[in-house]
C-alpha cells in the first residue's frame, strides 16, 4: 500500500473529529446520568463507541506514521520513536480513564474529555501539522542521511 501524507493527515483529522463528537455524546449522557436519569444502556453504548473510535484511530495512526516515515533517514526513526514513547503513556492514561463502571466513568468524563482533547490538540500541532505531515517534507526527510 502506498500512502500519501495529505490523505493520511485528512483521515486522522477526520477520526479526531469523530472522537470529539462521540466524546460530546458521552459527556451529555454522563450529565443526564449524574442528574438521576436512567441512561445506563445509552451511556454504555456511547462509551463502547468512543472506545472503538479511539482504538481505530490509535491503530491507524501508528500504522500510517510508521509506513510514511519508513526510510533510511534517522529523522523518521527518531520521530516514530518519540511518537511511540509519548503515545504509550498517554494512551494508557486515557484507557485507564475509560475503565470502570459507567458511574465511575460518568463521574470523571470531564477530566477524560479535557485529557483527550489536549492529547489530540498536541497531535495536531506536531505529528499532524500541515508543516510536518506533507508528502514533500516526508520525501525529503526520509531519504538517506547525507554523509558529511
């Protein structure tokens, strides 16, 4: 499969948007539950969908970035290594916040939303930046390092 950076960037940003929309649904249902409304089934379904969207995004992002940055240049390897280092810890923290009963998750949904939004915003400023994730930039940076 031959990926193009602009297509990958658009795909990953669209996934971010779906995650934000799903998180908004979860927050609304969590607020209803905290106010005493019986929305347990809907909240469980929405949280399941959020988990699914996150897993799909994490897998797609990891695979795409690895393939796009594959090459002999050290820059790509360093960026991939940094991404994995940062993401492993962040993803573990987010998954921890998504664990527990629906009541527990509903109680911390605001913190989860803040953490997840900050995580995606950081990705958008760094890895998904139009200055970084562009075909011409990646072609130039994944070529053989010059011998000097």
